[in-house]
C-alpha cells in the first residue's frame, strides 16, 4: 500500500509500531522492520550508560541488511522534566536515527537537528492549537492521538480530529493513533484522511515483548470498559488497565500534588519526582510475579484475543485491511 507515510519513511505498509515505555524492545523493533513497517521505541527504555548507543548501533546494522522496506525511529519526551532529553537527542543525531516522534513539549530542537541530516519528525498532537505550533516549526507530520489510545490519550475522537487536522493542514501527513487494532480500523482511518496509523496496544500481546505473561494475558482478557485514566504515573492523565493495585493507589492526584504540579516554582521538579516514582512502579509491574500491576493499555484491548508474533500481527493487519476494502466495495456495489 502506498501513502504519503510509506513514501516519507520508505516503508511497505503505513503502520508505525507505536513506542511503548518498558514494552518496546530490540526484538520487536527488528521484527517490525522486517515486516515492512516503521517501528519505534522510547529512548527512556534505555536509561543506563551505553544502552541507547548499543541498540542504535544494532538497529542501524539490521536496517542495512533488510531485504524489504522497513525502518525504525525513536520517541523523545521533550518537556524539561525529562533529564535525559538533551543527552539522548545528541546521541540519536550522531547515530542518524531515521525518524523521531516527539511528545509532551516543544519539538523545535528535535526538528532542527533531525532535519540537519534528512531525518523526519512527527509530533504527537491532540488538538488543532498544538498542531499549529508544530506545523510552524516545520514538523513532517502529526501523530493524531485521540480517545482510546494507550498511555497519554487525547480527549477528542479520531472521527473528528483526523478530518480537522487534514482539512487545516492538507499537505501535512496525519497518522492516526488510538483504538486501532484491526485492518478495518486502519481502513477507516485512511478514509477519514489519515495517511497511516500508529498501533501500540496490539503489540503488547506479542511473543517478542519481554513483559510478563500476566500483562499480556490482561491485554487479551480486558475489555474497553476496563481502561481508566490515572494521574499517578506521570502527572499527565495516562490510560491503564483498572487492576486492583491501580484502584488501591487511586487514579487522581491529591490537592497537594496538584498544587505542586501547577506552581511555577515547583512544577518542573515535582513532575520529575512524580515521573521517577511512576517509572519505578511500572518497571516492577512488568516483572513476573509482581502485584504492583500498573499496566498501560488502550481501549483496543476489546479487539485483541491472542498473543502472537509481531510478524503474524502485521501479516494479519495487512490481510484484514485488504479484506475490509473488498467488503466495502461489495457493499457499495450492491
């Protein structure tokens, strides 16, 4: 399938394997590339000295060996509360990462440095106002994060957000993110004006993911009604599975936490503290036999029924997209 996204990233099919904190790993990224899609991972998955450099070297070698059109990219949290942002960006530029996805902050520095060697930058956006700022900075496309997305979901339905972005910025590619786990979902986003999709939750339930089996089984067993928003992980509302542990610690910040996170003097440092604590809790939750089950997921869990390999997931999505297109043609010709 050829779209603006496949041309921009030189891939075979317009899917981005969404970057997922503590989930995305080397095996998943390589499998995604070999399947002809654009796989991504958060640089914060590699926080120890030398880890990020090692995986970037490995991925560059694997990319050069590909016999299909596939690629990889990184996700950078660009807000000031990310203490590794500058260091990680510098390393990614040195290693010439093919594309970037920016989240939660001003992407100006990433856009400038990525464009210096021809890399592409896609910015997470949830509304037109934020998209306008990214557009003026020269981004290469938008990741339209809508309702139902895993992690930091947006408040607006994709059925409105996608056409709005496409209409306002007709020459800027829009990638749909949120609640997509089937070929029919992909086709519907393309019909709305998207040039590709970003899929995350479906890939948590893959054999390559190194998270514990309880997490993968929870993805398979959960329904969309089991997904809730929590402020406890990063200070920004984040979608998780409503486990007993999540209920125990609560989903809302208390009045003191809210005050500290909004005060101009304390905001930066308090958010760093909240994110550090949240990261530690989530690191424990993906390990076997841990009761601290803070598991990020989107509402597409409703549509996920098995744990299979990344290749099988992509092959199924491609097949379902073709089948859904044929069904649509048949309906139109009745």
